[in-house]
């Protein structure tokens, strides 16, 4: 049976930081992982916007690949949250 997709998914997530240096630090920290996330079924685009925004765009061919991509971003966000709590 040939599995075909009837739709694709595209979404975005923005992390807004109080300090542009923290945004840049997080961007640079995520870069090594970011390069591993592109696959045939899903890709994540990450870019800095303005002085304090880290923007992720997720494009997936199926819901399972989308979920995996969004989970990666959420996990990264949790790490940022934990580190920021420790540094306060």
C-alpha cells in the first residue's frame, strides 16, 4: 500500500528574550543540534529577528514528523528556562 500525504504542516515558534546577548547565546548553543534536525519529512528553520527574538519555523510532511520537530524545540526551550533560572 502506498502511503500518500494529503496535507503538510507549517508552524512557527518564537522565543522572546529580555537580553539580546542571551538570545545570541541560545542561538549559538542550538546551532550544533539544529544542523541535525533536517530530514526528508521535516525541517526546522531557525533565525534571529530584531534584537531579542529567536524564531523557529517548522515545515513537516506528516504529523509524526511535526510532533518530533516541535518536541525538539520544546526540549530546547526547557533547557533555556532551566539555565535562566540558575543564572538569576
